[in-house]
C-alpha cells in the first residue's frame, strides 16, 4: 500500500465523491425536467380543448399583429410561450393534426384587441382544473411540479378571461 491516505476537501468529502454527487444531481434534475416537460401523467387531456386553446392564442397573436399597440410585442411573446406549453401537452396527449392560424378579427380593435372566445377559455380553465384534481387524487413524485405548472396556465387564462370580458367563475363540475 503505497498511499492509504485520502485527500478530502471541505466537509470531509473527496473530490471524487463531490464529482459523483454533482453528476448524480445533474442526472436527477434532467430526469425531473424531462418528465415534467413530457407530461407523463395519465390524466386525460382533451385534444379538442387543447386545439381550441392553441387556436385562441393564435387568433390573439394574429389580432395583435393586425392591430399592434405598445404592449403587442410582450403580449405576443407571452402567448407564444403558452402555445409552446400547449403544443407539448398536445404531443403528450397524442393529438394529431395541425391547428391553423385563424383570420384576424376585424372587430378586435373595438373590443380592446381581445378576440377571445369565453367558452373556449372557460373550457381550457376546466381542462387544467381537471388535470390538477387528477394529480391531487393520484399524486406521484412530480405532481407538485405539474400542479404548479397548470396553476400558472390557469392564472394566464384568468387574465385573458378578464381582458375578453368573460364573467363568472369557472369551476370544475363533478363528473367532468
């Protein structure tokens, strides 16, 4: 035994142990991120509802392009981020087909630029509430992150409902 002494760094761990711990931490982080991004939940997604939500966002972006104002760039970036999340959910749910960009609403300037469909927004909120309820009913290691993600989507949808003049609170009804 030429050298039985180990060199340890801070906290009594060797550089090799810290390297292994770092690689393990990165692996866990990437695994969790992948699972959250791919939406591995078994909770059912409605392709029709997701398609409607994508279509509503595309219509809003089209209206912002036709009737721009000082906040259009920020609104478009926000809506594109929502579309990206919805597209991930569509892929995870096995939704096929392309959602087309609808024509801009010529009356959008009259209603504050919001060419939103309250029924579509309400349906999107209900879909997200149903997903959250499913995660709470059958939680797993990623449920907390999924619920936080869906709550953020609901918050955005609620803002859009307000801008579109939608009234009333959307609630998850039993059996939905």
